[in-house]
C-alpha cells in the first residue's frame, strides 16, 4: 500500500494566512500574519468614520482587510476582529458599542463572513489583548494570567488553565466594572463606584481638575497655562513623571485602589502573572509600585502574590491586533469557541 504525505499528517491546511483587525471608535487597524508568527507581515489602517453608520463601517473594515489580504480573500484561513464590548463572541454579535452609534445586536461575524468569503471570529478587545499578551507578550509560558488595560476606560481579560475565560454569554472579565468604592463616582456604564469611574485615565483627569479647582498646588497649572478644564489623565501622568508631588500622590492613590481590586482578583483566579496594558500603565512603577503595595496589604495570604509578578504589557498598542490574529489562529486550529446550541 502506498501512503501519501497527507495520509500521515492529515490534510494540509488550505492556507496559513490569518488577519487580525482592531476595530476602534477612531481607527480600524488590520495586520496580516503567517502561520504561528505573531510579527505581522504587513499592516493597514483606515479611519472608522463611525458617524457614517454601520454599513459604511463594514465597508471600511473590508477595505482595511483588502489593503493587506491576498487578491482572493477566500485564501485567508481566518479573520479575528477585536471589537468594543459588550459583544457575544459565540453568536458573533456586537450587543452595544458606545463609540459606534447605531450598533445594537449587530451580527458582525455573519455580515463580515458574507463580505469576505472566509471564516470570521470576534472577541472583546480587552479579552483579545489578554490573549495576545498571553500567547506572544508578557504572559508567554504562563497558564494563568490576569490582564488589565488602564486607558480612557478599564478593561481586562483572564486566562485560566490555559484558556481565555469568556463566561456563559462571553461577557466575562469586565474587571473595570467591579465595585471599588461604594456610592463612588458615576461610571460610564451608569453604575456607581466602579474601578473605571475612579482609576481610568478619564477619572484621573477629572479628579485632578476638582482638586486643582479647589486650590491644590501643582505644576499642572503651568502645563495647561492655567486652563484647568484642559487637565487630562495624560497631563497628570506627565506631571507625575516630572516629579510633581500632587500628581504623584494622585497616581499613588489610584494605584492603591487598583491594587485592592487586583488583590480580590488574585483570590478569585490565582494567576501566576498580572499584566498591565493601556496608556496609563505606561507610567510604569509610578503606578505599579502603589499597586504592588496594596496587593501585599489586602491579600489574604502572601502565597497569592509572592510568585506572581505584576508587570507592564509587552505588545503596547498592538496587543488587541495581535490578539485578534491569535483568535483566528486558535479558532481555525482548535475550534475551541463553544457553539451556541440554542
Ligand atoms: Zn461601570
């Protein structure tokens, strides 16, 4: 009997081209990957132009993919799209997207599969950033990872036992919407006192404005030429890095609150590494030292944190994009995303 190579290895995959897409409120970015390599072969970017409505945005997504894809997109093994939450990755639905007006229960997966002619998978952008950092960034080699992204909002993702935690409807790991301060400031979601309402870049800028308007002394006044309405989280971060005591104290207070929440998350998930991504995390130890101190203070036992480093992300702005590519690779290979039976 004569065996061909395919009889030994199984059928060869038709293609090893994967495309990751990061769908943001301002820009759509896409990257082309080959095989298991997480370094993009090429990248493209186009404005989202959300005000034009979702049909136009779908057109822009398709065009951003065509900019780097093969002439016939049927040759692509899989496209992963990192979208704003909340979304249902099982059904491929964007449930609601605050930055994309009119996007309610939108069947993004189905529409894009019809347009492109290849398999499409979608995921929450923070969850996919967690997937990217786990597979190719600061979480490499770990099986249990806690990822938080601190930027204009706060998102996160949990890898547990070597797989991305999604939850029953795929809505899991919204760590920014954990209660941090009862009856605290109103959150972007409408509830009060969530971590995002206190510790996001937006919240840091808002708190600084209130304190400065009440007379606090800080170099920030010079940085905004006296116009305190111009104070943002980024400016507070800039002042903290320049040694401004007011800004450093504010960032430390925020770090303490984040650290308390992280201690709770260590109790829940027992990760072996905690990774901080997003613009605010780029402050490094100015933010992370207070986080680490609070984790030590509020953990029920040192076994939770002693062998669990708290580090900054390795992939920067590309985490979501690389994670979207990783989603396409994982789903195409393993098909591990549970199918909806209802
Ligand atoms: Zn919230």
